[in-house]
């Protein structure tokens, strides 16, 4: 059961003034214990880049990550293994994980080859998943690459569109980038449109951590295909601040999957002209959410609405700001600043990058997690390492935008984060091990 709650950063409107306020929609899993025995079986394909650049340590770590997943899967889970260079090959057709030794032997036998036909590898993995797709399984392609797609279909928009179309059929895509030569725009867009997760490892040693994070997420998912619709009166300008994929035909946004002990969220920015703020309370936004549970059934949550009453300046002033809403505003603001900084770094305007990082640090000075993350990002900036900076900033921004918040999340500390499920941890650097 997913519960909905919507909260304003201040639970009132300021009479006599133009108002800019924020609303936080929270999606919380309330059925964790009852669902312990009803986890969805996995139906996944691991698609591994075997191009020449993966030779040696990178490929060995990729194989180690795939083997880790196989070892932890159950007999009810299905897996296929696909590799690609100039061409893609299915080295393990989709099979139940009952004979793990033969699957692991096939993974160990992978050798490096030529160029990077990423699209063909992804498509072949998707075809393996599609053979046994059903609503009661987690159907996902896990794609790994350390380079640019340079053979076959390479257009980002077309590949992303195909990921979107496949997700609409119930097959999602998560991506893993390795090193600094891969195209982070392609990998993040594939995951965003494919309704999966995006990860990267700066070095081969950093690769196992995101694989563990994804695997724990897949094992603990309680809600998929989460569709969000919202509506405000015509005189109110409402903007969804998260970068969720929109379906224009359904007039909805797709939110990330929710896993046990995690809270999904969406942040709205709301602007109201003072001429519409009189004496009566105003319904500023109404939200509707549907999702698929672990039985594959579509559940429609009761709609939630936010009603705010206009108050005089004196009365408005004494209302405290909701700290959880304030934190999400802070996070989204920092995520957007990081995207601005990427564009500046790409044209080597490091002075602007430094300015933006300092701006973000000032905004998040009371948030230890964000402050530590920004200090790490600043090191990349100071070294003027464009590719390193771009990838860390982009993956950090993407994670902030879509992260699951731990239930009863408290102040950040490394010790506390290490006790959480991997998919709930607030990492300082996205490309490094925790």
C-alpha cells in the first residue's frame, strides 16, 4: 500500500502579495512487512560491453559484478547475458537461475573484441527479457558501457525513444557507465526514458557498488509503473520541478519505482497572482497517483489536495517553514545549479563553474550531505578535469532529482548511511564506492 501526502513549505498564502510557494508530494510504502514474502521475481538481462577498451581490468570487474548478481539470485529469477562489440551475442539465453555454475562459466569466458555497438547489445538484451515478460516480474535490461556508441544506431534521441517505448510495454532499462570516455548524456537519457536507474563508476574498482545498489533495489521493489497526474486552477502557474518522463498521450509523469523503507517524492513550484488571493481558502493543487503492486495489479490511490488559506503578513510571518519541504527545495536547486555548471565546464568557463559551485555551497551550507558532495565536486573543478567534472555533476544531479528518501531520514553521517539499504544511501560521490 502506497500512501500519499502533500505539504506546502508554508501552510498558508500571503494576502495582498504575489505568492511563490512549493508543495511536496510524498509517496510512502506502508505495506513493507506484509509484502516480505511477495517480492517480484526478477527477469533481467545483463548486457556487457566487450569492446577493445574494456580489455583487462575493466572487463574483469564487469564480469565480477555480473557474477555477484547471479550468485544472489534465486531459482525463481530469470537471467540472460548479452555481450557486444561490433556485433551483439547472447551468451546465456534467458534461463532460471537454478544452474548458476554454467551461467558463471559463460560470464567468465567473455573476451574483448572491437568497437561499440551499444544499441544492438541493448536491443538483444531487451528481446531476451521480452520472451518471458509478465506483470508479476521485474523485467529489466542492465546495460554496461565504457565508451561512446560508434557502430549501428548511435542517435541519442532515437535510442532514448526506443527505451521509452519498451518501458511502456513493461520492460525497463538501467545503465552503467564506466570511466570517463562513455557518453553520459546517452546513458542517463536511456535510463530516464527507460524508467530505470543510471549509475557510473570512475574506475573499474568502483563498478561493483552500483551493481549492488541496483540489485538491492530490484529485490525490494514494492511499486512500479508509478504514474502521476496533477491539476491546479487556471489562474495558478504550477511547475513540476523533478525531471520525470512525461507521457503526453496519458497527460502523466512517470515516477521512479518505490522500494521497501523508501519514500518517493515530487516537488511543485506554485505561483499565484495577488489578484486571485482574497479571503477564501484556495485549492492550489490536486494530485492523483496510480501504480502496479507486486501482484501486477494497478492500484489507484485516493487523490490528495492542498488547500491554503490567505493570511495577513503578520499572521503569515509566524508560520514555520516545513523542514522536509525546505530540504527538497534545496536539493532540487543544487541539482539544477550542477547542470548549469556542466554547460560552463564544457566551454572551459571555469570561473563560472567556480561561481556556481560556491552558490550551491551557500544554499546547502546547513546540509552536511550536500555540502560534502559539493566539496568533492569542487575538487574536480579545481583540477579543471572536464570529463570527470561533467560526469560527477550530471550523475549527482540525476540522483538528487529521483532519489528514494529513507523513511524517517535524519541528518547525514557516513556511519548511518552505511547501515541503510544501498538504494537509500546518500553517497558523497556518485562515481566512487561508498
